[in-house]
């Protein structure tokens, strides 16, 4: 398989409960058709899709990149705030995956209010081996910028740079066909120049094909979730992403560079025995027993 110039580091599958439509098999199959040699899974709030995703990727000759779209509390995980922000973390190595699972477990056992949440205190404890992306329009930075809270966005970025380092923290650029995407891309590029934080391009898909947009929104609305605007949250090809972000080719290339750095090897037999029907916390704890030393 040829090395694709772009690797999608932010995808939602059907394991993003009642929000995502993409099946793992369809997503991996499409990645193969795109000649992608690596792919990330970053479902919101849980890693329950990781066992199936890992097996499907290995079977298809694709490097699996394990991640999670965390819900982030910008004050404290113990607060009763209903604010909902996203923060994407990718496991760079076995230590990173161990820390990803530790954060996931704590998000349920300590930070659960409406949804499982983490905060800066937990990130300070478990950031080694993790690469942080800002999460797109649902992320803290984009929300601060859109609300014209520029100083808060700068403070958040500087805090993340101090914690993760400038080679493990990236401002995430997405284009799902919204005017808001274009506004945020421009603002994030400015923020990158001001803070020194690097940019990376990601997809943020919730379904595989554009034609699946209606079905995905019907699923979301049936469970009381907000519909996605437009039909742009499909799984895009490297060629399309390179075209959409031709003005920042370095941000496209950053996705490739990050993918090359992320290598986590799991015990495939143990991983394959984890039932998709177990609850999220049980799957987290079973995955902890699947980590092998690299």
C-alpha cells in the first residue's frame, strides 16, 4: 500500500453512541480504497470501538491509531457545569495508550456529570505519550475564539503547550463545508503564528458517504442530539483534503507525521475477545490488559 499524504486523525464511528453512523468495517474499507495506510479512531467519550477497530485495521494492513475524543471540563471534572467541550488525545506509544485508558477510566469514575469528563488536573497526571489535538468546532479553543474570548484561547493554548510540549499539541483545522469552519481556520492560523502552536488537518467525520447525512441526523435527533448542519461530515479522501487545505500544506503533512509517530501494539487475541456489548468502563479495563511492551 502506498503511503498516503494525509491520515485522518479524527473520526467518529457508531461507537460515538447515538451520534455517529460509520461502522468500523465500512470506515476501514473506505480507508483501504483511499490507499490510506493508517487511520485513527477518536469516538466521543469512550474507547469501546477500539477492539473492533484494531482487529479490522490489522486485518486490512492499516496501522490503527488509538485515540479518544474526550469531553473536557475547563474548570474541574468535579463541577456540575453543563458546558461541553471536546479534546482529542492520540496514543503515541504503549505508555500513551495506558494513560489514555487511565484518563478514560477517571472520566467515568470521577468526572461523570451528564457525560464522562476530564480536566487539566488529570491531564497533568497522565499526559506522557499522548498527542493532543484541539477538537475542531466542538473544542475549547474554537469555542473561545468564536465567542470572541481570544485571551482565554491564548491562555488555553499556552497551558497545553507547557504541558504537552510544542511537538505534542496541535491546533486542529477542519472543513465540513460550514462558514464557521472557514472563520475558525483563519483564526486558528493566526493563533498558530501568535503562539507557536502547530496546525494539523483532520476530518471529523460521522458517516462514510455524503449521502448518509440524512440518516445520521435522523439517528441523532431520535436520541435528542443536535443534527449536523449540511452534508459535509463524510469521510474524505486524501486528495480532497489536500485540495481543501492547499493553502496550508504543512498542516496536511502534519497529519502524516503524527501518524508515523503513533505505534501501539495490542495483544490481538485478548483484544478480539472483548465483547462490544460490555459497558464502556468494563471495556476500558479489559483493554488495559491488552497492552504489550514495545
